[in-house]
C-alpha cells in the first residue's frame, strides 16, 4: 500500500481578486486590479514593479493600512483563517505585529524622533497585553542583539538621529519581529541604503526568515535583490499582475514583454570602458582637498572631529565623466558640495577656469557659478512646488541679465531636448512623475551652458527603466555639448556604465582611482573589493548579460 502523500500546508496569506479604487481624476481607475496570490511559511515572495505599479498599495491593503482615499472594491484578504476585510478594527490591531508585521522603506520617517530606540521597540510590546515590564526590557535587548546592532544596552537609550541608515533599518526590523510574527512584509527596505549595508540587511532578513520559518513578502524594484533572495516573483504593471512564477524562471526566461523591458533596463557592469572622446582640456583639477566637520556631540564616545574629505586629488576633462563612489559617510557628497563651493574647504585647491576657486570669495566666484551646475538627488525636493517649470528654468538666467524672451526660448528648447513637450513650461512640479522632474532638473542645469555638471545621486531615486532613460539622456547631452561631469553614486553598475574614470571614497579618502574596467574587474583596495562583492544579483547579472 503506497504511503499517503503529505498534505500541502495552508497558506499564511491568501489574496484573491483584490481591486482597490483610486480617487476620481487620477490617470487610471484602480490602484490594483484583480490581484491574487498566496504566501506560505518559509517562503520569500518578491513583488517587483515600478512606481505606481500597485505593489505598496497591495502591502498596505494586507496590513489594513490603506488611507481613506483608497477604497477596496472587490476581493478577499485572508491572514490564516481571518478575513481581514470583514474583521473589526480591534481584531485587526491584534493581528498586526502578532501575525503580520511590516518594515517600511524610510526608517527615519517611520521612527519617532522624540523617543529612544528602546522605548520604540518596547512600545510594540506594550500595545499587546501580557508582557511584564521586566520581560519587556529583556526582550528589547534580545531583539536589538538579534538584528545585529552594536552595544544594545547603550544603543537602546539613543535617539534615531544618532544612528546610521542601516542601523535605523535594523531597529525597524527589531520592532517588526517583537511579537514573533508569522508574516513579514518588507516594503523597499533597502532602497535608500548603500550596497554593503543593503547586503547586510538582505542577509539579516533571509537568516531570520529561515530560523523562524516566516513567510516574507518583499517589495522591491531591484532585480538584483530579487535574484539574491526570492523563491517566487510577482511582476506588477499599472496595478495588474503581468507575470508570476519561480524566481529562476522569471529572471532567466521572462514571458511578459514588460518584464523583459524591466530586465533589459537593469544597468550592467561593463566588461570594458566606454568609448572615450579625444582627450580634451582640463575643466577641473582638485588638489589635496580637505574638509573637517567639528561635531557638537557624538554617540558611543567617538571623536568630535570627522575628516569628511581628506587629501583628495583628481582631474576632470572636457567631455568626460568622473564617477565618485562609496557608502554614506564616505565623503562623496561633501566632495561634490566643495566643488560647487556650497561648502568652504579647509585646505587644498580647486582649479576651475585656470583659477584656484577654493579660496576665492563668494562675490568673485558668483561670476563663475553659472558655468558649474548641479543635478540633485531628489527630484521632488529640489523643485519649488509654488513655481511653474518655466519660472524654475528662467529665474536663474533672468537674475544674470538674460532677457525673459531669450530665457523662455531656451527653456522651451531644453524641455524638448530632455524629452518633455513645450507645454510643460506652464505646469507645476506636482503634475510630473519623478523621472519627468529629474528631466526638469537636468534642463535647469543646462540653462547656463555649463562646462561642468555635478550630479549627486541623480538617478538613485528612480525606477530602473526611468533610470536607464536619464542615463541615456546624460550621455547624449555630453556627446552634444562636451560638458564635463562629476557623477556621485553608490550604484557601482551605474558608475561602470556612465563614467570614464572612477574614484572610490572611504572615510574621506580616495582609496582607489582609475578606469572602470580596472576598478570593477581588478580592484586593488580591500574596500573596493568589499563594495563589488556586495552588489546584489551578481551571478544572475552575469548569466543574463
């Protein structure tokens, strides 16, 4: 008599026919349409898609955290045996944290700045009766240690602003695990993190998931992350599921055109260097640049001085791009601000237009400033929401004596060049997507015909397909105008694609400098080797390249 096959385990989470309506006047009727999937114990399900695809709306619906403006029109969501759409609010509160928990994308926004780390973890325990104060205190320390935070007994008394981005994300994970949930939802938990910190957080989530046999729903737009951790993958486009299957199948043999387009847009690590233009004149020469921050106070007994930039030298030539890579705190953004003279250097020289501008008074440098422009990281924060796009583009030239007629003509021409129609001139920033706003930022930088552009993480906040478009745009503009660029990024693949030379920053020093082919394929410094080893999805990237 043959043995009875084991019964398949019931799913921890079952979503069927979920449809969520958007408010009237939006670009489509539904945030998500007819979404169905299951999540089982011990499984990592990745939901991938661009901004607006509905992946975060799906996660918030599962948590019962949709805002009042979004209404569930149809479908069911079952957490084990509970239909959460029919459950009263009190029961939902009981399920959150105990059965299902969520880790949000931005820990700095999600954590209370006025509460210590320990109190915020303890607050999760206090919200669910049955935990004595002594037991709660011990559990807080246990959780902080479990997620790999240093000196938990000391750190529990710190406030969020004292912690790094990776440490804050570990605190969020500790809070999510406080009640040993069976389901963990991670909504873009590594998007804002450096590559090495991201690798640590991914490894932490995977280890905790295996040890606790949790079901993990991981939301991301990074295929490298999917390749590293996913068992199954759902691809969403404009609120609909367009593909679902085992991770290996979706990544190696995608069936839907949208999935293929997303994968094709993922920046690849170049085997060689990009074709270089003839060697042009020096646009910028930085010699032994230094900047030290003096801190009013510091956690864990650290010193009161930080060398943000320490004896850094490099040269940028016409028509070429120098990439500056490194983790948060490496000094790369400070270096960009020093070049822009948004910060004063403590030592060294910055030769631009044949003159050392490092010690030049601001009044004298003001005449040169139009020739050095910056593209900022956040296309939402860098544009004045009260000004039309036309006003944003023309305000600077008008202040330097350019007639409004001439400024408008040039602004409309640049809007077309960066892929926006002339009608954008009279619209406001909120009427544009993130990628479109970044195109406006590029147009603003070009209004003065600069000879040098400093791009500080200019594509890190964008979806992979939009990112590819912006990189193509920057390359095209550089070929047309011969503008020199400093491209600051923590994405090594982007640096490999766009840059002619790359400088690796670590604790204020440039520890390695050279062409991307050598830096990324034959690194010499241990820190560079660690950065490259931490890139997510390297094996998959090599297989599909």
